[in-house]
C-alpha cells in the first residue's frame, strides 16, 4: 500500500485551520491513520514516511501533534523536505533523512 499526497483536509474536503500548524499536523496524521485502518493496517506497518513542509520550524515545534504513538519507534526510514521561497519564481529544497 502506498499513501501519497495526504493533506490537512477534513472529511468534507476543506483545509483544517489555515495557519495553525499544530491542527494541520494532527489532521494529516488522523487522515493517514484512517487510510491505514481502511486497508487493515496500522502505523506498525509503515516502512517509510516522507514529509513535505513549507515551515520546518513550525513542524518541529509541533512534532508531538503527529500521532499518539512514537513514530521513531515504528518507522525506520523518514525523510523531511522543506521548501523555502527565495523569490517569486524560485524555491530552495532542503532534505533531511533518518534511517
């Protein structure tokens, strides 16, 4: 099973609490948990997680909002990618991988 493009959307398809990183992180992980359960899986079945964010500082400030479990204990391969705009036409991508 491959999950991709999971966003902080409610069950009605609306973005949850724009500008509230903590609420959006909780929604994303809730959506992932729901998708896993629909396939008969749990977080223990996840082998890799990749995160794209526009604000890495806010992501790490709210890291505990991810899920009720310690993902570092169950997921062995994690990549976090940050996109930062440098002008109206260009961005810089930074990647951090933990195995």
